[in-house]
C-alpha cells in the first residue's frame, strides 16, 4: 500500500462541535482498544531505565496531544515507576479539560497546554525535552513536512517515542469496522484516512535525521499500530 495523506475531519472542526467532542471520546476508546498506553509504556521502560530519569522531574512534551488523556494514563503508570514530570501538551486546539489538569496535579506532575501549530512551536519557542512523544499524530504529515518535523524534534529532545496507525491490510479492514464500536461519522472517516497515511517497515527511521548520534527502531505493535523510537546516544 502506497502512503497517502489526506485531510482529517477532526482537525478542522471547532473544539466544541458535538461531532468533534464525540470523535475525541472515540479516540480515547480506540487508544485503549489498540493498547497504545501499554505500547508506549513498554517503549519508555526499555529506554528510560536509568537513575537519572528518576532523580529529577522529566521534561516531557507530547506533540498533537489532543485532550491529554492518553498522556494522563501514561502518567499514572509512569508515576508508579517513580517518575515525575513537567508536561507540555502541544496541540493546535486547546481541548484539555480542567479535570485532566487536576488529575496531573494529583500525581504531582505539572502540566501546561500550548495551543499552536507544531511547526511554529518547534521552530520558535519549544524548550528542550528529555522525552518527546506523539500518538496518532505523525501520520497527518506528508513525507517532506514530516521529515522537517522530525528534524526539529531531534534538535529538541534526547528520546522520541511515537505510536501511529499501521499501514496494513488488517488495519485497513479494522478501520472500516469502527461503526460496530459505535464510533461517529468523523471517526469512521478519519480512521480510514489515518491507516492509509500510516506507516510500515522503517519509514519513520528513514525520515529521522541521518546522524550517528541517534539510534532508531520501529516495528509493528499490537494488531493495528506502529511504534517508533529514536534515542540519542549518551
Ligand atoms: C488524531 S488526533 C490525536 C490526539 C491525541 N494524540 C490522541 O491520541 O487522542 C490528532 C491531533 O493532532 C492535532 N493537530 C493536527 N495538526 C496539527 C498541527 N499542525 N499542529 C498541532 N496540532 C495538530 C489535532 O488538533 C488533533 O488533536
């Protein structure tokens, strides 16, 4: 399957539009069903089992974070490993609920949300992050802009984790069946578009800046997902 990037409906809906609210609820369920919390936690543990990461708060940035609830679920797991963090949730839309902010605070994790375009932020104001992650986000961009996004991210972090749609026949079939889970029309459309724009093989590694300072790995994860990790050598 050739990679095809097309617009997703959710990206252009106002945050309060009931179709957008419904679709973000669908995303919460789909992240759970696809096991993204576990996939990202295993990747984090494989690459972050160092005392340094526990000795001080991590600077943690999520790109295209949406409502922040996926990172909140990760925070609950990672806090149990002894990790604390200063979190930045970056998304074009500010859809982080007060309850989500309170839940981060209850873990003693600070959180700020930044509502802007990812390129503007990475180019101009983003601070350095220990860990940067992206979930169901990188597939929005065609290869040339994705290569630029990854180049900017590589200049701002030591560890980059991503969990994206897998571009495979099985994932494509699954994306056509989301009506059975009660997903709304926006989600049903965007899911098919997302799989066609998703990743396979070592496509993300090929777009990551070629540099001996970095080690990359990527693989199929779960039934429908694709996990990518880039780690800067110590
Ligand atoms: C499919 S949603 C995933 C949200 C979240 N990561 C999750 O798993 O629920 C993609 C998100 O990317 C955001 N987005 C799309 N293009 C963006 C851009 N150029 N800059 C920042 N955010 C963007 C959208 O607003 C949306 O919240």
